[in-house]
């Protein structure tokens, strides 16, 4: 009986220590509209200066955390004023203080932007959009969709990419 109680107690301790799922630091989220969906990792600011420090200006960024951000167009349309075919693409950005370059690349299943130089020849399109400074802080990277734009917001920066279908 003592062995059983010891085993049961050990099982309870192990379950309480190891049985709980830990929330990921940058949870994956998918946002969708009638024509587009975006799947991305959502890192948090955590007191850091994001653009210009954590994410250097002029350097390709995965536009999220962990796996590359993927954007799916359900039908042909316009992205930032340029034609885009229906399909799924990896979304990269190059943040600058006043303007961002937003890139769609046909190479899927990327981890970060570590291999971007090896796949940049697979860029489908690049558009430049103005970067806006916001009064409010967005703690967790947020990508949102409307019928006319895709918005990327984090820290005190926001960019809008026009969409048309």
C-alpha cells in the first residue's frame, strides 16, 4: 500500500510539473477575409524597441516569429497596386523608418529570414508602402485584414498594404 501511495503521489507531482502545456512566447495566428488569409507568429514587444533596434532598418525580416509568415490569396487580385495570382506566398518585409518594402516570395515553409539570400530570386513582387508612427503602442505584432488593405502593426509602427479584388 505504501508503494502505491508513493507512486500515486509521484504521478500527481509529475503531472502538475510536466503535464501542463506552456503557452508559446509567439503564438501562431491566422487571420482571414473573404479573399486573403495570413498565418503568422505573434511576438510581443516586452519593453524592447522593435524597429531600428530588435529588427534592424534595411534588413529583411520574416514579419513575425518562428516559421515564416504565409499569405494566401484565394483569387487573383492586386497587392500594393501590383497584380498577384491566387496562391500562397511567404511574406517578408524590409522595415525602414519612413517606408517599408513588402515582399511576396514563392518559396514556402521558411524558418525566419535566415535563408532569404538563397531564395530572393523567387520573389514574386515587391511593393513599397509608407510606415506610420502611432501614438499608441501595439504590444503584440498584429496583422489585420479589411476589404481594402492588410495592416501590420507592432510597437509604435503601422503599415498598410492596399488590396483590391
